[in-house]
């Protein structure tokens, strides 16, 4: 490793810590969020440097992009609800007490980390050995959708759960914002096909290259967010069952696959080797749809209007 | 499980099941509730009679169910257990009759009678318990099932009395639990045996055994109202009269006293208790309680409070007899378990009648009440004579044996305590009798009798019967199955060689 | 290094220079409108030069095409976003800077 | 020290920062930011510790981090909704002190 | 067990899939949510029976998800220990589900059922997982579902409690995950059994133990990490409070027990005893502090919530108890599992009863409980019975658990633990009867009483009676617990 690369890594690592510190400490909340988004993008770079391009994509799209959008949207709503509440100078009473303790704990943690660095153990060999039977050639996708597909099943359920939880709270009645003008609309019309194409590409590429359902879903979700920003809304007849179907179909489809495999007498989520690739693609496609729909609806912050009357 | 052991469950069930059913009965279905109550009480008495007969003829009834590894749930009907069981069952029947009359038309009777039955179940369980764990189970159950009766009236005073009752008894229960567990961790068994089961430990764990003894005694001493653990008893007087009767004569206080008997005789054994040097302090504590209770009773104007302090004093006769650790004193103590029960329940029934019929709660209001309620006050007088220890009422028999036993054991000071206590008893009972019989009623007199009777049949008969029983127990002390005879039967088993 | 390599290096350096200038402008210019002005220079020209340099280095028409596509997308997005920011600033009544 | 080591240690620093922010900041949005930074730190440790081994990067932590990122965004979304609703009812985007809750419910 | 009666099904997988599928279906088609919710909850009990018979046969069932097996894949594991927790979940879950069916209004109920099924599925998945990272995902699924349910009623206190809870639970999970990261890189596996073989004492193992222990203790609300519990548990809707107190805090405790019994305590050279001692002290502090606070509370639900803080303390008293060989004392752990079951049933009953009181009188201020003894006799009975079990008085499950734990502590001469347990029992009796006493007294002002559906009273009472019956059946149930904590894992290490 060259000195230059070491320098970049060190700078990046320091930059991450500095940005995080600024994001937490700067007095203006809006600036804090923007810094946090920048932090997320830097994280994505760090993932690239750590040879984790899949994570980098996910971080950029979800960690920085959508989380940032969610935070900004929330801040905007907060401004409406409690204009005075966006001041960030409020602090807990015991502001300085834990600092020393935390630094000590951090030092201990650092030492433990250093003790592991020389010879960390991992599962590279096992993944490589079984990759051929997994149905995909991107090892991360193989782990996510096959070797540890059960985690992923629970994870898409977590996303669904978050949405249901948000819906059960009904934070505020939806309100129509001023249309942001024709430029955004035009941009959206130009960009939407590109985004859909990009999502489809990420989804497809996930089998053999960096990408996959989460990244694709996030990109598609971002398209939804843009559309919402441009003032587009779902047709009322689509906000009921069709929307719920779009949201549930990812986890639901995954669950159905699990049931079907269980009914054929296999263990939970054991794909027949011949079908593994196809099943993974099916699950990922459905998951992409649901992830996108869920993220976009979460961004909107409230249940789309025209629920079927109770 | 031997076939005869089912009877033990049946004895428990005869009050438990009616109790549970009564909870579910609508308030207005008086006949059904009364029927169930009486059916349970009578069948319990019959079952107990059967067991008495069997035990007298050398049968042993035992029931053993696995509860914890190495520890069983054990019910065993020996002579000692049956002494208490018989007392409880007989007095339960009478108290039930009395309560039916006393609470006529008052609210929440289903709740009351349900807990009443549970309470008796628990005290019968306390009596029949074959090991310390089973004893502990029923002992705590007794606490819990009595609580709703103490707070039954639902007034703020009742609530406070209930809190105080629980604070005392549950703390006692915790101490009992600690002692029991400690003993179990040392001995590996908790089975009651005629001469105690801890002999083997005395060499290695002498200090621990002494500590455990006091833990256990403190645990049961709370219910037995040993000074200074007696504070709850006078407060609990806010409860209705049948509950007081239950607390003082049928169940709670008796369970505590009975616990002392069990611990001294069947956990430690009298010899070991004397050897450990714990018997004498216990006797002294009992003596102090006797005198203290009597002294406090002197200064109470509230009739029920005076009776309550009298109980504090009288129950310690049992502990005293047990702690003196001689066979004759034991007879005196044990027989007082029955005699005190009969006499004290009479007194409480009478106090209840006064309160219920002519609304008298204070001794200073009792002037001339003997003329208005001759039968009630007659019963009261008889029981009070018994308490003082005048022959031929039952109390005399107890005191006689206690004094005799103390002298036999070389503890002459006890006689002084007995004499002093009797004087004090006289000092707080005779003025009541004087007021009732020899003073003229104040003011407008009492509420007139209805229908020519001084009060309802159900209120009148129970005290009269128990008064008659107190007299009978004294007069006929030497016929078979009299309390004294039965206690001597017990003593023959506890003290090898006594006859 | 061959001729195209030198050219690519030159283009990349020039691009970096634009980025540097744009960043300086972002930090030093007095108001939102002028800052936007500086930023778009960096985004559009700077990125264009870098994309050109990289395309020369890529040695494949496909990759070069992808790179140029990225540039076009950034142009589109950058222009729209700059417009939106400026519009938002106007709607909020933020005044232009005057000396 | 390898490059991965930098990131692992940076991860530790982020964890400490996140904890500090969570403890010290009262504004709920800040607390959520702190949780996210804490999470990023944990993820960095998770991958950074693996380091660039000879056998290539270990994909299992990568998959775990992707899962973690999705969980984090879900939790953040829920947290934001909760914060907004809480602010609507109480008027302040902070948690109240414990003191008023001890008294009887108003 | 006879294969004729029960076919050899993948019970573990079904126990997880059924509620989660129900949740998704309920979200898709809200009008059917109620039926789906009740049916799947009840179905869980049947599946559990199947799993129970299978575990009785094989002791430990392993299910390699995806067919890969550890270390590459995730494994599910069902043994007696998981069965204890699953049983508590199924019983309490069913009771609460029936209760909730009457508790929530129709429009609300549609939102409730999917969230509840998520929680149920997450709990089942958690108790069956043998993979450290998978446990993290289940923890998050459970935590978010629990937070959502806490905030469900939408009141100010509930929202504030839920927010605090969310932050605490996220922090706990992330700290736990950090420990997982260390363990993974120290051993190259996430599977419990493989970790048992591979983990060696060292700074990484020690730090991981500290991190995971701290994270899970936070989620379990062990003193002094309990700050989030009373506001959340007291402000949530009654059925949710019951779930949170009875089950959710037990889930993180379950992971802690697994880690302790199988990974860390047997690891020689880790000074496991020191950690155990610390946890024991915190447990004692929790008992005293929680009970004392409960005694001071003016409202029933707050009181019951603080009681949970105290009762959690009991569960930690087994950590310092070690055998002569320095291994965890099976007798103590058996007692703790017993307490877990007893507390789950009793605490659920208490919260449900408190919910009835709240609905009946419109408030739950203790001094103003207006003569409820005669108006809500079943609720009062449920509260009292459950309270007796919580206070560890006979003849209840709580008593047996306390007896077993006291016995274990006494045999090791731990008088400090004994004293705290006895004192805690008295304080518990104090706060229980503080409430019960007011059931009998009339309040100063009359209240407009609102009827309480019979199902709500009966479910509370049924759970309380189950807690009581637990006290009568120890001989029957103890062998199961012995299987769960017995010599097994600790001595399996060479």
C-alpha cells in the first residue's frame, strides 16, 4: 500500500470523525443535517476504500440519501409544528459528566479492536466454496439472499413494520405544499425513466456485481421522493389496496417463497440449487418494489388519503 | 397414598370448595349460601370426628404429594393436629351460624363467607401440616385469607388496620421463611417428628440453631401476639365481631400459638430446646406478655379492645406451658389452646351481641345491660370467670396444670406470674360484670327487645353453647375425648414415659 | 506516458483547478446567488474536464459513454437544483448582495 | 497499521461521539442523528476489523452492514414520526423531565 | 412422542413464519386483521405443543435455515431453555390477544393486530435463534414493534415514553452489535455452538462480554438502566404494557442468559465471576430501588411498572451464584427460569387488571379507586392473586421461584442475596396491598363508571390463576427446567 493511499485513508477516517462531530455539535439543526448527509457520502467513500462497493451503494442511497431526505422533511414539518423547537441549543442538564467516562470506554474499545486487527477471522473461504451453489455470483448477494437470507427476510419485515408503525401514529394530516414550479417537474420527467432504468440495472446486476434489491429499491424510492417533491400524488383509487399491495408484496412474496419451500419438505428458505438464481431474482424484484414504495411513503410522513372507510 | 389419606384432602375440601363456590354466588341467594356453608361445616365436623376416632385407635392418616425435589407437601393427622383441627371445625360451625345472624342484610356477604371458609381451610391446613414447608404454606395462606375479613367494612380505619395486620404478619412470614430455609439448608429435611429433627446438627451448628429458633418463633410469634409483636391485634378490632372471633379463637392467634408448639416440640424437641437455652427466654417472654397484656387490658374502655389485650395475655399461657418444657405444664398449655378458644369466642360473641343489638361498644355504657340481655351476659359472665380461672370453668383446669407443671419443672416463679395474671384478669373482668348486673341503666335505657327475645336466635345460641362448652370442659375434664383427656393422650406421645 | 496520457493528465488537472476555484467561490462569495454561480462552474466545467480526461484513459467507448452520461445527468441535476435553490431564496426574500 | 485499522478506530471514535451526543443533546432530532452516527461507527468496526485479507474482503460483514443500514433507516423513520407527533402534543421536540410524571396524572 | 399424533413438522420455522405472515396479511387486508390475529396467536399455542413434544424427544432441535448450517448459514435451535420462554410468550400472548380484542375499538384494532403479530413473530424468532447477528435483527424487529405498540394510543405520556424507549432500545441493540462484531472477528463465526468451541479469553472476549452485557442490560432495564421502563410501560395501552413487562424485557434477558451460560461463564480466565458479581449487585439494587419506588407511586400502572424494575432484579441474582467449580449454579438458574414464567403470567395479569380499573373509573389513582372490590370482583381477584405471586407469597408460582432461589443462595452462604430477596418480598407485598387495600374503601368523589367487558376481566383472572397454578405444579415442571439449565452447556466444554 502506497503512502498516498495511507494518507487518503487516514484523512478520510479523520474527516468522518470531524464531520460527525460537527453534525452533532453545530448550533443550527439544518446545518447539522446537511453535515450528516455529507458524513454519509464520506461513509460511502470509506466503504469503497474498504472494498465494500455493495455497502457503499447502500450507504449512499439509503444511509445518506434517503435518511437525509427523511431528516430534512421532518425538520421542515417540525418548523411548521413548533418553530421555536428547531433551535438545537437545548441540552440535557448533565452535559459534561459522561465525557470522561466515554473517552475511557472508547480507549478500552479501541484497544480491543487493535488486539483483533492482526489476524481477524472471517468466512471468506466458506462463502467462496459455496458460491457456486448459491445461484448468484456476487458474494454479498449470495450472503444476503441465500446464505443468510433469513436475516434479510426479517429485515424487509422491519421496514414494513416501520411503515405500519408510522401509519398507526398518523403524525399529521397531509397538506398540500406550494408546487415547486415547472423546472422540477421537467427534471422529474427527464429523470424518472433514467432512475427506473438505473434501479432495474442495479437489481439485475446484483446477481454478479455490486447492487441488489436494497440499492435498487433505494434508487426507485428516491424517484418516488422526487415525484412527491414535485407535487405528484397517487390517484385516489391507488392509495388503498394497490398501495398496500405494493408495500406488502416484498416481504409477503418472500414469506410465500418460504412457505412454498417449507411445504415441499425443505428446511426454511432452502432453495433448490437449480431454482436458486430465479427465486433470488423474484424475491429481489418484489423486495425492490416494496422498498421503494415504503421509503417513498415514509418520506411523505402520513398515510396517503382515501383509506377505505373503517 | 394410602386410601385413608383422602380424608385429609376431604377435610380441607369441605371448607375450601364451599368457599370457592360461595364467591360465585349472587349476593341475594341467601338460602343457597347458608346451605353450602352449613353443609361444609357439618361435613367437616363429621370428617374430623371420624379421624378422631381413628387416631384414638392408633390409626395414622398421612397424605404426601411431591412439591419440590426432596420436599413434599405433607398432611398428617396426629393427636396434636387433631386437637387444633377439632377446635377450629367446631368453632367454625358456631361462628358461621353466628355470622349468618350477625351479617343479616349487610352487603358483600358472599365475599365475606368465601374468605371465611378459606380462612378455616388455611387454619386446618396449619394444623394438619406434616412438615415445616406445608405449615409455612398454610400459615401464609391464612394471613392472606384473613386480610379481606379485617378490611371487610371498607372504612379508612379498616384499611389501616388491614395494612398494619399485613405489615406484622407478612414480616413474620418472611422471618419464618428465612428460618425454614436456613433449617432446610442445614438439615435437609423439614419433617415434623415427635421429638424434633434437628438433634444431629447440634454439635456443628449450635449457634445457627439458636438463631433459627428465634427466627421461627418470631415468625409464629407475630400471630400468637407475643409482646412486642402484638401491635396488630388491638387494631384489627375494627372488623365485624365474627371476624374477631375468628382471629382470636378459631384461626389466626391459635395458628401462631400452635406454631410455637410445633416448633418447640416437633422441630427442636423439648430437651434440645432446653439444652440450647432457648426455652427459658421463651417462657420469660410469654410471662412478660401475659402480664403486659393484662395490664394494658385494665385501661381499655372499648370492650373489644379490652378483650383483645386479654387475648394477648391469655394466648401466651400456651407458649408458657410449652416453654416450661415439662409434661404437666405442656398439658396445661395445650389444653388452654382449646379452653381459651371456647371462652374467648364466647366473650366476642357476647360483645358482638351488645354492639349489634343495643349498640354498646364501651364498657362505660354497659351499666345494667344484664337486665336487658340476661342470656348474653350470663354467657359472658361464665366465660369471664373461666378467664380469671375460677373453678369449675375450663380456665381453671389450664391454670391448675400450668402451675403444677411449673413447680414440677422447678420453675416456681411461674406460679407467681399465674397468680398475678389471675388477679389482673379479675381486675379487668369483674368491673364489667359489676356494671352489667348491679348498676342501673343510664338515661333512657336500651333499645327494647323485639318479639320478647333479647336478640336473634342465631346471635344468642352460639355464645350460650360455647359458654356451656367452657363449663363442660371444666366439669367433665376427665371423660374420654374431653380436651384434657386428649391432651394427655398427646403428652404420652411427646414425652416418652409419661402416663 | 504517451501523448494521450499527457492530455488526460492535463484535462484532469484543469478539472481539479475548476473544482478548487468553485469551492473557493462557495466559501468566499457573499450571498447565495453568487455562491451558486461559483458552484455551477465547478460542477459543469470541472466535472466535464475530468470526465473527458477519464474517458481518454478508459480506452473503451462503452465506459467513455457511461462517463459522459454521468456528466449529462449531473449537468441536468445541477442546473435544476441551482434553479430551485435560487428560486427558494427569492421566495424567502433573501436580497441580492450589493457592494 | 493497515488502512482498515484506521476505519475500525474511526468507527470506535464515532461510537463514542454517538454515545456522547445521545447523552448530551436534548433535541430529539439530534438524538436520532447521534444514534445514526453511533450505528455508522458500529458498522465501520464490523467491516473495518475484517480488513483486506489475502482471501479478499469478507462478504458476510458487508451483508450484515447492509441489513444494519436498512434497519437503521427504518428506526430513524419511526423515530422521526414519533418526534413529530410528540412535538405536536407537547409543543417541544425534547423529552420531558421525569419530575412531572411522578405526580398524579393531570 | 408418537409420530402418529403429531407429524414431524419443522415446528421452529412454523412458529416464526406463522405470525409474521399473519402480520403481512393483516397489513395487506385490514378488515381481516382481527381474525388473522386471533387465529395465528392461538395457532402458535398448537405449534408450541408440537415443538414441545419434539424437544422432549430430542432435547435439542437444530434447524439449518437455507440448508447451509453454521458457520455459513443461520441455525435455529429449540431446547428446553427456549421452550420456557416460548411457553411464556404463547400463554401470555394468547391472553393478551383475547383481552386486546375487547380493549381496542374497531378502527384502532386494525392497526394493532399486525403490530402485535410482528412482536409475536419477533419474540418467537428471537427465542429460537442460535446466531448472534440474527438475534440482533430479531431484537430490532421486536424493539420497533414494541415501540410502535407503546405509542399506539397516541397520548402525550405514551409518545414520550415510546420515544425514550426507542432511543434506549436502539442504543442497546447497537452496543450489542458492537460486541457481536468483536466476537465475529475473533472467531469467524456467529453461531452459538461454534463460538462455544472457538472463543478464547482475551481482551476481545472481555470487551465483547462487557458490550453485549451492557446493551442487553439496557434493553432488559436492569438498574440503573431502567430509566426508560416506567414511563413506557405505564403509559402504553394496558395489553401492550402487559406484553412489554411480561415478555419483551425477558427477550433480551434470554440472550444474556444464553451468552452467560454457554459462552462467557465457562470461559476460564475471563473473570466471569467478577462480572457475575456486578450483575448480582445491580440486581439487588434493582430489587430495593424498584420496590421502593413502586411503593411511592400514586398510580396503579406506574406502580406495576416499577414493580417490573424490581422483579427484573431477581432474575439477575443468579449471576453471582457459581458452583464449586466456578460454573453457573444450575439450581439458581432453574429458580430464575421459574421466576421468569411466574413473573410473565403474574405481571401480565396485573397490567390487564390495571387496564380494567383504568377503563372502569377513567383513572388509576390509587387512593381514588372507588369500592372496586364489589364492582369488578374478577379484576380485583386477578390483581390480588397476581400480586401475591409477585410478592412471592404462597401458594403461587412466585413463591416457588423465590423458594428455589433463596435455597440456592443459602446453600452458597450468600446472606446478602437472601436478605435482599426477603426484604424485596416484603416491599412487594407492601405495594401490592397498598393497592388492594383501596379496593375495599369508597373514594371521596363518585366517578362515572364505564362497563368493562367480561372478556377483559376473565383474561386477567385466567392469567393470574395460571400464575397461581404454577405454584401447585413444581414437581411436574421442574424436570423441564433442569433440562434447560442442567449440566448441559456448561460441562460440554472440554
